[in-house]
């Protein structure tokens, strides 16, 4: 349990505190030991001690001892404190009626003890430390402060061996307030056996019925956490969901990852159909695993598996997390990153038969960033990919496949025409060689291009304390880009399958030949694009802060071989952060010729300290209906907060989703959540849900 884990951490801090000796004499490398009092400090011949009273203080470095009376024996390096004793060292604090401490080895004996190390507090009749072993009698451990609803741990005796990092307790009882909940004859543990917290949840969902469950989180080690969730559904059965997650810092990198599973023997009468139209079976489960490892600044290993027995299991039983897991991926990649080039080996495969996928088995890729050679002002770029592609439908059937060698090379030479004005000509070449089931195919490309860039800036001595402005710099840039792509040669062009292709690009599309990564659907074209950017910067205590960033791009001319020339795009991006309590971001991509919206989104966030937060968003993708979203939270006081969400859609606004929740903290350890929401839309998102959940030890 978390109380036990915090107790171990508390005793570890206590052991560390008293294991350090307090120096008797001052030196250049040690702090002074000072004894003082409000009225006098004198030498008692009878006891042969220095005596300080009243309101006495003994200090040395970070350690401070205060009491009504302190006696200090310099020969034995021992201090005796009596009456309102307070011993502090950093974040640790001990209160006692009396205290005797050896300043040389840290051994002590205290009576009437109250001690704390956030968020834990402890009371004990007697606490001792001798030869690295701390013992305590009649101890009570609780969080922050005593409360009728607070859990606490009672121990008849407690022993902590600092040398072996071993904790032993006897006559153990778990209490809530003054009521005993459970008892144990003994307990034991080591430092590093870390916190456990848990919660309860209950509620009702239209498609699942009433449910009741609990979840827990256990700190297995400093680098690993174990979570578990079990939920009993009135109409469906028992859902189990264990999870392991880990993160370890290395000298030049890190390791992190997770392994998660879920399973239920679904007894529902209306399980429905999955994406393929097949009936969902009773046995339903999923397995998700991910790993990201950076062994040093050069080597990186990453992978992900997101297997699901049917397309709806995660949506049904992990509804709150489904928004971030709508598309599943299965891949592994090993990469080496040099200063100006990268090499990677990746494979991606279809893990779920109900989900269509473009497999890459495998993909070997090399990329050289623009590198000066053989002259300092002549920059060379190289890309090489050798990959096998297989297109599978949502039933797992192979539709078509190809193996491809894709080689690209580009040379450019920036020419400075004037201050801030640069002209850059480009020449690019690309070879695509396909190995197919029938006759092979091949094509080569040549591209020439021109870039004209102009950058200017102005500095203004503008000061404003309200907005935190300390000087203002305005940076403005203009760009004019031209690219002409020609097919140089081809063989069996009509046989090339468009497997590795771009479906929908919601962002600014590429103009460079080498920037088109998914390039099976390349065609000759000519494009002229203009860009304009504005940036406002100011100084703060951390360096430079961005107030405004606005980027606008427009395709002035676009001509394609296929005749699809009405695809000139306008793209803009906005980031506005005038203060830490206000932020606005937006992005738009519009086909001006067709009058179609590819992407139009803007979000504004307003914060009022810890009290209020309001977020307003607008979305329109692919000229579908407009969507507005409102998110708000208000902290009523330190114990209560209310949260809300609302989504509107269409010209005649519909309300596809709304949510209201109340957060209530009756004590420092308990948090209760009351939640009510409704979704209207598809048959699988047409329900209301009410739930109550509680978390214990959630600090």
C-alpha cells in the first residue's frame, strides 16, 4: 500500500539525516556549529555541558535543532533538548518532547515524537537510532494530518535496519479515522519498494449497463510501474486490463515502453458487428506494446504492436482513451543518426485483419542532409530507399505488392544577392525501379527549381509589464519558389501500382522532388508558390519568448500532366501567445479553385491561474460540417472543482457530445469524481453514461 511505501521513504530520509555527523569545530570545508538562546548560554560545572535557554537553537549547515532548553556536551559531541523540540533538515522535520542526539554518529533517542516528510507524517511514543538501526514504539503513520476519513497505519513496533535497507513492523493495523479496517501480524519491505494507489469506479452506460470496478497502480521499482483494472458489467461480464510501463534514464539516452492487455468473455446480447460486418465473438481482447530506446545520441530502437481481437473492443471498454487509439500501428525500427545523415531499417505489418494496411517488409532507408561538397557553397542531398510494399484489405487479403528501389539526389547553391536576400537554384534527379509479379517497371525524374528568399527584422524598445514585454523584435520573411518536374524516361509505366501513395494531406504539401516520400503516384508538374511569414519575439528571464508566429503560403500556379490543375492550395498557420494565460493556435488549408476546405481549425485557451480555464475550438475537415467545441473547468475551492465539455455540429447545431463532471476532495487522500455525459451520432456512439469514481492516495 502507498502508506507503507511512503513510510519506507520517510525512514530512509530519517536515516540519511542522522547518519551524517555534525562537526565540532569549524573549518574551511565544514559549517560552524552554533549554540545560542534568547537570553543566555552558560557552562554548567556540575554536568560539564553548555546550557542554552530559553528558546535555544543549535545549528550546523542545513541542520537546525530548537527547544526550550538545549544542553551540549562538547567532549562527547552530544546534545540534549527538552520542551517543544524541533529538529529540521531540508524537507524533513521531527517534533518531540525530549531528544538526545550524538552529533558524531547520528544516534538519537526521542520521546513524544511527531515527524514528517511530505506527504507523510508519523506519531510515536519513543523513537531511537543505534548502530544504524531505527526503532519506534506505538507508531501511527498518516498523510498530511489526522482526519476522520483519512487512512492511517498503526504499528506496535517498527524497526528499520539502515545498513540492510530492511523494514520490519509488528502488530500492524490499517485504520480509517479511529476505526480499524484490517490487521496484520507483521510486515516487511525494502527501500525501493514503492507506492501503491488504487481507486473505485461505478456507473452506467447504455450499451454496457451498470458496472462496478477498481483499479490500482503499484510502483514496482524506480523505473517500472504496474497498473491493473478490473470492471464487472451487469450485461457483459468481467473486464480485466493489466499494464506495465517503464522508463530508465541512461548516460546518453533512455529506455521507455509499456505492455498492456485487456480481455473479457462478453455475455452481451447486442455485441454488434465489427468494421468488416462480421458478428463480434464472445471472447474479446487486445494487446498493446510499445518501446522507444535511445542507447546513446546515435542509436535508436523503436517498436509498437496494437493487436485487437475485433475492431470495437477498445472502443467499448476503454471509451475514454479511444480518441487516441482510433488507428492502430505495428512496426519496428532500428535507426542510426549521425551529424548530417541517418540510416534506418523498418518493418510495418498488418496486425489486425479488420484493418486495411500498407505493409513495408522491410524498408531500408538512407538520408544525407544538405552537405557542402566539393565546394563550401555547393550543397548535396541524397536519399536512398529499398523497400517491399504489400497492400492488404480489411480482411487480410493481399491486393497487390511491389519491391522498389528509390534513389534521389539534389544539388543546390545559395547565392547572396543583397543583405537578407538569397537566390537558390536547384537540380534534382530521382530513379524509381519496381520489381513486380509480372514485368518490371522503371521511371526516372528530373527537376529544376528556383528559390528567392528575403528576411528582414526590426527592433523596438517597447516595455509592458502587464503582457511581460521587454523589448520587441519583428522578423519578416518572404519566399518565392518554383519547381518544374519532368519524367525523363520510363518502362512499363502503366504497370506501376500506386501502393505507396499519399491519400489526404491536411498540412502544407511539398514542392521538392525529394520531399515527396510517398511517391508511387508522382506525375510531371510545375508549381509556383509564394510564402510570407511574420514573427514577434520578446525577452524574458529564460531568454527569448515568441509572442506571434504567422505563416502564409499560396500556390500561384500549378499545372499537372493529368490535367488536375485545380488543386492550388492556400495554407496558413498561426501561433499567438501574448501571455502564459492566453494562447491561440490555428491552421487552414483551402483549395481556392474548387472552394473546398481541406482543413480549417482554430483553438483559443484562456486561463485564470488555478481557478478557471476555458478552451474554445472550431474544426472543419474536408468541407464536412462545422464543429465547435467548448471545454471549461472551474475550481470552486481547494476541495471542489467542476469540469464541462460541449460539442456542436452543423448549420442547425446538433449536440453530438456533452459532459459534466464534479471533482470532490473530502480529505487529503481521497478524491471523488461524479460524471455524466451523452453521445449522439452513430449506433455505437449513441448513449449516455453516468459514473462515480474514487481514488485513494492520489497525491
